[in-house]
């Protein structure tokens, strides 16, 4: 298996691309197709502290995490291949002097092993370890849901839970919702289902959590599900109704409580 990472030009050697304030949210890459009524505006930012010599703009630049903007040369060389796995959308430089292409990846593949991947001090993935069997065998461009903007949304949802971090010296330190396991064995998916948080449940399943994993007292997320919407979603994702907990109850038997 060989995985290549498509990177933007180093900001130490190239000028940064900055979206105009009113267009910042248009550059989010969340796996969905984008529909712009007009091309958003970008600007080239350079540091005054580097002297009078301005840095060039890279052929592949980034306006934000997980987003890429391609020059005409990069578009001509890579466009036909990239278009098979996402959208190439026009963006305009301030003043209208140049058009470039924003690449929106819509091909998502669940292939990052979050538990084995290295993380930085904030808990974000720093060096991914992949599930070999899940990585596409043919040349492809893809993103894992763990590296998409949903990750920030998921972390924000879990911050509101005020969970204790049992793996850090500081019990108030941020947790990783994907790899978190409470001392009783419950995962983030169990907790989200029990709290009735459908959006968090959706994001955690998308991130690859096992819907049939048993936690505290042998419960699955389905047995914890607080709302009919969560029950329906978990069933649609392969949740089993015959898993028995320590009380001898299956999710069907437990729903009469």
C-alpha cells in the first residue's frame, strides 16, 4: 500500500492565500458538493517582515485546513484526474486579475485507524495509520472523515458534555471523541446515543466507530439510544438487535423498560 499526501506550498517560501472575510465559510471541505452562485474572492497575503521581496504564490496553495487552490498550470496538469474525485470550482483574486480553481474533495473513505495514529498536543491527528484493506487499490484522491471539518464539529459537541479525561494528568483536558473510552467501557458513541445527540452519533459512525461494540454492562449504543431517530439511524448502519447485555436483554427486550 502506498498513500501520497497532497500538500500545499510551504508558507515560508510562498505567499498565503486568504479568503475574503465574507467568503471564508465557502471553503469548508465536508464531503458535500458545493454550489456557488458566484466565484468567491481570495487574496494573496505576504509578510512585511520578510523585506521588499515578495514571495510567489504556489501552484497548489491552501486557504484553510483540508482545502486546496490550484493555479492554471496545476489545473491543466492535475484537473482531469482530480475531477474524478471532487469538484474544481472557479475562485477570483481580489480586483479580478486572475482566476484559480478551488478543489473540493467529495470522495470520502473511512481508512484512518484513529487509535493507532499519532496525535499532537491538542489530540488532533498528526501522523495517520491506515487500515490497509480500506485504502483504494486504484489511484484515487480521497479524504478520511476524521480529517474533515466534521471533526471540529464533533469536538465542539463533546466539549459540551464536560467528560472527565481519564488518560491525562489534567482531568479537564480535551478528549478525543473518536478514541475516548470511559473506565466502564463506554465509547463516545455510547455516550452520544445515551444523551440523545443524533448529530454526534452520525459523526462518530461516519468516523468508523463500531455500532455493535459493547460497553458498560454489555450495552450497545442501540440499547442506550434515547430517541427514535437515533434508533432508526443505528439500525440503518447495521446495529444488531440480538446482542445480549449482562442483564440478558437484547435491544428489543430492553425497549420495554
